[in-house]
C-alpha cells in the first residue's frame, strides 16, 4: 500500500476514535501487543450494522397497500395467495408482463363478506394466529436484560473495589517503592524537621539495629505546622528515602453517611499495611477525623467518633516491630483528641514551621531548578522580599514569574517578572480597567506617600522597597511594600511603636493635606488598634496597668477542660484598658503628625511623582529624603 494511502487511513482511524471518545493507538510495551479495550460504542455500531443488513439485504421487499386497493386486486384476480391474520393481511400479487410476483401487506378491516369473495375468486388463503404470550414475556424480559447489561457495564467501568459492597474498603492510595520519587533533596527550608525524621528512615532501613538494643521506634509521627509548609511532601520524602510502600489517605475519606463504614475502612487500611510491611501510613488532615470526643452537642451516636475509636484501637494494638510507621499531618493540633497524642500512639510531634530567609532561598532554588533564570536574578533578595511565605507560596511565585516571562515572549525569567509576581501574590491582580477620578487618585497618592515617609523616618521600621497606587485585588487601591532586613521573632516596645506609626502614616497624611479623612485607612486602623491592644492587655507594656496580661490567647469553640473565658478582669479594669489603648494611639498620632509636618515638602513631591508614574522605587524616596531628618 502506498505511504500516502496508509497515512490517510491511519488519520481516518484516529478521527473515528476521537469522535467516539476512544484513546489513540497505544504503543507496545516490552514487546507485548497493545491491550484491546472494549467500549459500548463498538457494540452499538455492530448492532446497527446488523439491523441494516437484516432489513435491507436479507429481507424481501414488501409493499404496503390500502384495504381498498387490496379489494380491487381481489376483484381483478391479481391476488394468488393470502395469509389472513387477526390484525393484518399479507399475500402475493401476480406479476404482469414477465415481472416477478410482489409481496404485499395491508391492515385488516372488519369485512364479513371477505371470505365469501375469496371463495368465489378461488384464491388460496390461510389463517394466522398471533400468540401474545411471547410478546408479553419479551415486554418485561428485554428491559430487565437491558438493565442487567447496563449494570454489568457500569460495575466494570468502576473497576475493582468500587462496587456497592465495597464501602468498607479503604480508599488509601498505595505508592510502591519505585513510584515514590520524592527524597530529602526535594525538601528544603525545614532542616530541623528533616533531622527528626532521619531516625524514622533509618529504622525502616535497618530495624534490627534498634531491636537488638531493645529500642522502640515511635509508633506515630505527627507533623504540625501552618498550611503549605510541606508536611505532605516531607512524609513522601521519608517513604522515598526508606524505599518502602506509602499509603496516603485523607482524614475525611474515612467517614461516610453509613454507620460503621469509617471503622471498617480503618481496619482494612491497617490490614493492608500489615501485609506490605515495612511501610508508611500517612493520614493527611488528621483533624477531620481526630477531633476531641464529646463535642457532639446534639447527642446520639456519632459516626466520626466510632471511626476515631477504631483508629485508637488499631494504633494501640499495633506492634512496633511490624515495621509500619503511622504519620499524620494537621494544622490544628489544639482540637485533636488527647488520646491520640499520648505516648504509644503519636509519640513524636514534629513542627514544620514557616521557613526563614535561608530556608526560603533554598526552597526557591529547588522550585527554580527547571526554570531559565536570568543572570541578574538574586534569589537571596527575592527571599528577603517574601517574609512569611511558605513552600507553596514560593512555588506559586516562581510559576507566576515564569508565566509572566512567557507572556512577554522573553527567553529567561528576570527580576522584573519576580517583582511583579510578588505583587500579584501579595496584593492580587492589577485592576487595569478600574478608572479613578483625579480626586481619589490624589488621596491614594498622599495616603501611600505618608506610609512611605514615616517608614523611612522612624528607626526600627523596615526599609521601603516600592510604592504603588495601582489598584490590586479586591479592595487595595495602593500599597507600600517594605523589605525586611532580617527575620524577627521578638519585638521590643520601640519597634512596636514604630510599626504603629507607619500604619497611621496614611491617615495622618490625608488629615494634613485635605483637612479630612477617607475610608481608605480602615485596614490600617484595624491593624494599629490590634497592636495597641496587644501592647496594653497582653504584653504588659503599659506603665499605668503594670505587668499583667489581661487577655489570654483565643481558644477553639469547644475548649478543653480547665479553659476559662478571655475576660478575667472587672469592668473598671476594662475601662482603664480602653483608656490606655486610646492614649497609645493618640501619642502615635501626634508623633506621626510631627514627622509629616516637617517633611511636608517631600510629601507633596512624592505624591505628585506617584500620580504621574504610579510606581516609585524605594531608592528614589531615599534620595528625596536625603536633605533633612526629622527629630526622633
């Protein structure tokens, strides 16, 4: 066959496969022929072809005539043979002029004189009795058979373990040793957590080393940390390093609407794990399953509690020398049942915290490994611009920068793309179609200028990196981005007062320039009030109220035993707290007003520059402020 004909035929076959939703031809694997797949479309096409062949090729042509034409043919003597049925009459018409005989059929009409007329014409006729028993049988057998075939087809498409009787089977995904490609080289920024889990890896590799000395490996390891810090990735890395099977399941997949299903799935999961030992069971979002019992305010039987009870029983009866490690992850450890956290179940709790600047730089190196970076990209600087970012945020940041560079048809990803990606992740998408009038644009320009000038004027505030009045996200009309010089874990009273001053800079700038304020400072006031309240009521930084913490951290809706209300002071003390908070805010307000009054000329210049350029870099602001320094 010529190559062009062969190619066109293959193209036609692929086109037909796509029309009927079938995948293209699969390649042979290891010299074996490709596996054929049965589809209901093949069966449907075959039935239609069979009906077509049966109807038009093998069945003879039958002409349908009216009863009056039939009577006329009988009178003419053109009918040679008849079969009279209860509802129809069929027969043969004599051919004329050497034409073959033609079969016909007509609807029977109540005609008492028909038999006499046929006898007079000496036409050969016979009767036919239509049995209704077979039709009645087929009328209910065929639908049942069709439903049975559809049910069988649906069960096959579901695959094994997905039928009606498989509710109690575990839905855990099993990853074999070769399928878990993640190792500790793919995890960065959480070195302390990795060191904690190295002991687990060593036990799974060489359990005899620990058992010979009488040591016992922890039965369970609970990974605790904020969302996106890499808890699931760390569990996969443990399985990848140890080269053992990895069972992965979410806590919410245990509980169903049917009573007893969750407990059955727990038993099935541990039974499968025992057969695959040594292995790792990883339960993600443990708080969906392991909430403290006794919180059902409506009473009655709780399916989730039964599932948790079964999990506690399985973990308590699980022998440590079987080589099965139970790992779980949660970002809400305070609501877990105390029985889960006792020694013998989840013995070890590993904190997976937000990475510091070194950790963020290491995470950026991993995620940018397959990205074409420009020569002038400084990952250390990007890490310093992203305080508080976790691993998932940094992965999204690198991906956004790569997409922006591809959209601009660039060959590499440069610093401008990373800068814009940070703005998109922190502030949201630019609202390019949002048009502000000149008055609102001026208010936003002076507001952001006030933030920036105060941030550069006080001693303990972070340096300004960029000022923008481009609307972003849902409600952000502008923002001032600061660049921390280092990660901070403790804050002193002067540092908190400086942060308070920066938050009030926008509001005070509006007061100085326009003589009135707008609603744009709502979020600033909320954050500033939160800092002032924490200083007074939690940190003991008020000379008037002394070294007393008047407010305890917030607790969950259903607190554990021994929890007391947040408010543990009298109404008189509450009034003093409110007065002291107002005093702190007013002192900060006067301080910021003095700073901006002394820098009023720079405030006007920066606001007009922002109105023209919409984005001003921090170095430009520092050059404008180089002439004078306000009194501290």
